[in-house]
């Protein structure tokens, strides 16, 4: 499985207690995230709603949807578990 390509200026959702960087230690970050029950990537994926007009080849559109969902997660994070890095 290929690691996602994340540019330095891109902000990525993580938890406040994950000691690994999803930007430079992706495998360790993902393993820790999963082992501690957060499943952050799956959480984001569950909240993304695609309609019939969605174009699977439109990477910019998917990035926009992902960013929208991440913002919603942060806005509704009453336990203050998530942060952007």
C-alpha cells in the first residue's frame, strides 16, 4: 500500500496524543491511531458524502470534500481530541 503524498504546507488531521507525524511517519502514525481506537482516516471517509455528480478523477474536488469534513470534525470536537498538523 502506498503512503499518501502530503505536501509540507498541507494540514492533516491527527489526535492530540498521537506521538507520530502523519506527514513524515505515516505508517507509525496510522498504526498508533488504529491501535488506540481513533481510526481517523476511516472516520473522515465515513463522513464524506458523494453524490451522483461526483467525478472520481477530480482530485481537487475530493480534497475540497475532505477539507470540509475535517473542518466539521474540528468544529464538533467537544472532547478536543483532534488537531491539525
